[in-house]
C-alpha cells in the first residue's frame, strides 16, 4: 500500500473552553489524539531533564519531596509573571515537540490519514503554520473563569492570570479554520464536535477501525 502523508488537525482553546471535551469525543469516535498537556506532564516526570532544568531555573522548592514537580505551586508563581512563563516554556516546549514528532512518525508508519494535536498554546507558540487545519473552541471569558473555578477548584485570580497569558478570542477566531462555540449545554458542544468531526472525515479521509 502506498504510504500517505498524515494530516495534523490542531485543536486549541483557552482554559476551560471545552477543548478537552471535544478531544475526548473525537477519541471515542476513533481519532488518535496527541494531548500536549499529557506530554507536558511526561516531560517533567522525575528523572526527566526538563524537571532538572526547572529546579535550576526556578528553585528546588518547586520539586516535592517525592521527586514530582509541584505543578500547582509553580503555576501560581509563574503565571503572575509573563517573563517567567516564557522561561518555563523555553524549558518544556522543545521536549514536548520532540514527543509530538515521535507520535506523528508513529502515525505515519501506521498509515493514519489524520491525527489530532490538542494544545492550548498553538497560536502563542506559532504552531499553526505547521498544521493541516486548525479547529478552535471558544466561549465567553467569564464562562471560562466560572468553569475553571468549579472544575479545578482554582482561585479566580489565578484563572484570570492564566487567561491574560493566553491569546484572546478575537485572535483565536481570526486564525482558526474551523470554530466550535461552547457557550451553551454539553449536548450542544458534543453536537458541534460531531459535526466538525464528520467534516474532517469528509476532507481528510475515514479513520481505520479498532
């Protein structure tokens, strides 16, 4: 069988926008999803070079006694300072992108017609030009705040700081190829996710079963 190039569908959205819900729906329907958040956790696991670099850059107090990164403590400190966010990203993003490349190579070997790359910072990190299609999930910022507080138990001030460090909706909409609005019910979101998914199959081809 002739090997085809695997298309990469970007799926992005801000904190508590519903992006992960869409990704889960697509995964349940057979899509192979590369989750940038999951990779971000992997690259800072105990013994990983990125964790050691974080401890050197920000201090050993951000590593818990069990050897794991204190993500909540680091996040509360870093997201209050944009320069610190840039330093953290400079440490973690190369390691994350290396794993993305490995996952894409595997999909290519498996002759997958397309895969999904789920990440919050696609636009911020200038990754959109390397994607075949960019799907963006958006909702009103105040909804993002209330959902993040209810879902993750985060402090409202911290959520707002994170929003300030992410691209605004106007920019997301301008850069998106396809948009999913999530200002309504879960059922409405899943319906939109299915509609977009069916369109991706129509454009990029059906996914293998199993």
